C-alpha cells in the first residue's frame, strides 16, 4: 500500500471533522477549510491507488 493512500485517508478524515465542527459552531471558514482538506485527501488517495496499480502492473 502506497503511503499516499494512508496520508490521503488521514487528510480526508481530518477534513471531515473540520467541516462538521465548522457547521456545528457556525464557522464558515473552518467548514470551507475542512471541505478543501477533504478534497485534497481524496486526490492524494487516488494518486496512491494509481501508483499501486502501476507497481502491480509492472510485476
């Protein structure tokens, strides 16, 4: 498993937490930061999956 997949999943989780916290306390900036971090995490996870697929194809 590529390290980007793990880091991406962690970013997604922390982004989700920030987004929910921002919604709960009414902080639009925190909510937006969380949403952006969640998207970054999804991209990083997909990048890690692609790297894994290439590594497996080359074996």
